[in-house]
């Protein structure tokens, strides 16, 4: 069990660092859009009980809001 836990933690850490390094060349507006889409997707999934339509709709709405913040 401990080995599986270490592998999982290491994998998550590597994935997180890879994703974060991909954002280094983005403008602040692009980052806001990405964060808004992510938060919207999670919110849409939670509010609709994991429905794909709710998740995609939440991501779209969140992305638009994130894009318009700080405009």
C-alpha cells in the first residue's frame, strides 16, 4: 500500500508540474480564461451530478467569465 501511495503522489506531482509549466507563456487573460473554464467545469459537474452537458456548459460559461475578468 505504501508503494502505491508513493507512486500516486509522484505521478500527481509530475503531472501538476507539467501542466503548470505549460502556462508559462500565456498572457494573464489566457490564464484567467483557463482558470475560469476549470472552475466552471467543476462547478457544472457538481451542480448537475456529473452530467457531461453540465460539465461542458460550466466550462464554457466559466471560460467566458474568466476571459472578461480584468478587461
